[in-house]
C-alpha cells in the first residue's frame, strides 16, 4: 500500500513540475512560449496561388515544398518574427483544384510590402570560395559566376563504385557549360559554393576540369539530404510563379480580445466540468479534477515543446477536448459504482471498473482520433487543420491522464474501509443474495 501512495505522490509531483514549467516558460524572453496564430496575435495573412500547370503531377508536391522553403527563408531573413508558411490544397466544394501558399506574418501591418518581397523570384547563384577570410574568420566568396539561368536540370544519382552513396548530378546549358569548364580548369582544388536566396546550400571541392557542363556533387549526403538539394537546385532555377489571391489583416487589439475570450472560455469549461464531477462522484470526482488539471498541463507542455501554433479554432478544439478528457473517467466511475454496489472491496471495484471500461474508452477515443486525422488530412483550410491537430493532441493526452493519473490515484485510495468508501464514492450499497426472491414467499 505504501508503494501505491508513493506512486500517487510521484504522479502529482510530476504534474506539478510540468505545470510550473508551463507557467515559467511563458516569460517574454523564453524560447518555449506558446505560439499564437495570426487571429490571436494580429498581423497579415497572404494567400498565393501557384502556377503548377506546366509541371507533371508527381512534381507538383516537390515544387510546392521547394517554394515553401524558399519563401520561408525569405520572410525569416526580412526579420519577421515567427512567420509561418504553409502549402494548402483546394478543399472539397471548390470548382477547380489550386495549389496555394499561405503566409502568415505576425505583427506586419503593411501586407502590400510583404507581398512584393515574397513574390520576388528565388535567386540561385554559384560562387567560388576565396582563400582569404574576414576579420572574424568567416570565409569570403567571389561575385556570382553562374546563376540559375545557366542550370538546365539536377537529378539524384548513386555512386557506382559499390558503396551506393547518393550524389547530385547537374547539367548546365551551353553558355553555362562553357563558363563552368573554364572556371573548373582554372580553380582545381578550390570550393565551388551554391547559394539559394543568399543561403549556402553546399560547397563542393573542384577536383578536376569539368568540360561539357555536366558535373556531380559528392559528399556525405543522406538520400533525404540529396533529394532536398536536387529539389532546391531545380526549383531555384525554375521557380513556380505565384499570384497574390487574398490579403487579410488582423489588428493586434482584435487578436488580444479573441485570445482573452478563448482563455476565459477554457478556464470556465475546466471549472464547470470539475464541479460537475465533484457533485456527481464525490471523491472520484476530485480524482478526475486532478487528472483534468494534469491533462491541461500536459497539453500545454506538448504545444510548447513541439511548437504547435494555437489559433482561435485550436482553442475551440482544446475546449471541446476538455469534455473528452473526463469522458473516460465517467465510464470508469460508473463501472466502479456498479462493482461497489455488488459488494466488492474498493480495490476489487477499481480493478474491475478499469478493465470493463477500457474497451469503451479505447473505441470512443479511437473514433475521435479517426475523425481528427481525416479532418486534418482532407481539409485544405489552415484553421480547420489547426482545430483537428489540437483536438487530436487533446484526445491522446486525455487517454494518457485517464489511464495513468486516475488509475494511480484511485489505487492509492484502496485501503478505505467499505463504509468510508461508500460515503465518499456515493455508491449505494446493494444487498447481495444467492437466489432471487420467490413471489408470495
């Protein structure tokens, strides 16, 4: 019994530490602050339509991923704090399929300037690494000697020596091939750096003269890294054209009001559910309330650790998941009541209550998760995706707290006397008989 009590104390201490970490990391200078979406923090939301009509169906996803990466680098270089860039597909009901890029810029109040900056063509450059360095020891680079205009294509290949290492092959046009041959002949042994939008992608060493405009970049690449390099080279040289579709600006005051109302609604939801559980189930209701608080700490910690962006729709999903969080406890406590009513001891009733409630808990939460996954996967709207993601995290966290926190705390209460158990558990004792009464006896 001492071990059970120690386990309960340990769980409560861990939950308290998680809550303390969640509160302390919300400081202004913390790296683990909650990320709020545009609708809560204010700023600009730009929606672009990408022209993918000239691409094969299998290349569209790679092109959009590359475009997203380039735009993300561009907005980060411009100093935008916590900007988000996401690819969206058309949702059901739209007349035509369109590939869209959604850029959210918190704190930016001039969307026209942001759109002009984002719409610039990505710049691919090839530079030589100079032997000299600057005062801080950082390598210096020559002026661009080749650009994306000279690149025809890049592809993923593998070493034919038996090692099978991934490499990147690329081919230049006639003008680029001639320049490249002259450059490699004169600079054997030097590094040839590749830049996309000012960020260096790679700096391979020129090992020999390379005539004809065809070359291979070798190194300690993984397949994923080599694929990403190929994608950046191809779509840096041949960017996907984008057209601004929609601009939306949210004021900081409106976002703050929405956030405050969402936080108030969430707090009221937790308090209302806790009071309901206390009135209906007494001591188990207190256990459920502690599990609910632990659930809240766990969900917020997950948001902070994994950088989940919380939107107004996400807060709605979080509030909805509060009800789901106690759903498992209701099933467990009802089974617990039934077993106590049959004259079981508290320890027996707890074990049987959990075992008999588990199939319903599992199936109910699984159906909710399936709905959330389908909603996230099939929706082309960022707000709907945010709702689905937060709801799925809430469902998984509720299962964890119901199974761990509730189970551990109820087992620690297993030494209550039968009389005390029925007082605190609000379970009417039913007299058990070996045979059913006979009418008229």
